[in-house]
C-alpha cells in the first residue's frame, strides 16, 4: 500500500526531472530555414503566444498554420487539362 510520503517522493522526483527554461531542441512539421530556427529558439515565447509553436519539455515544436480551403485547393487540388 502506498502512503502520502512515498507519493510525495515520487512527485518530487518527477518534478526534478522536468526541464525548466528555454527549449534546446526544435522539431517542425514543415521545412524551416536556419534563420527561422534561430528566430524561433530566440523568441520562442512569442512563437508559442502566436500559436506557431508549442513547448513540450525541452523541445520546441513548430507547427505550420492550417491552410484555408482556397489555399489547400491551390496546393493539393486536382489539375485539370483544358481539352
């Protein structure tokens, strides 16, 4: 059986392992240039506030904003040949 003291020890251990501070790694779901990577790591709080990124642990996850219907059709829609 677990008691409160052992649960508190577990919580303290888990919290001690958590990363605190600026992200040190970056992952993106779209191609990102070096300048954008430097900007994202430097201004990561603003990127998160703008909805362009999230932070999980020590990793900054860059997410491409969703396309509008018109943008999606232009990018992925079928191309018809004029006959």
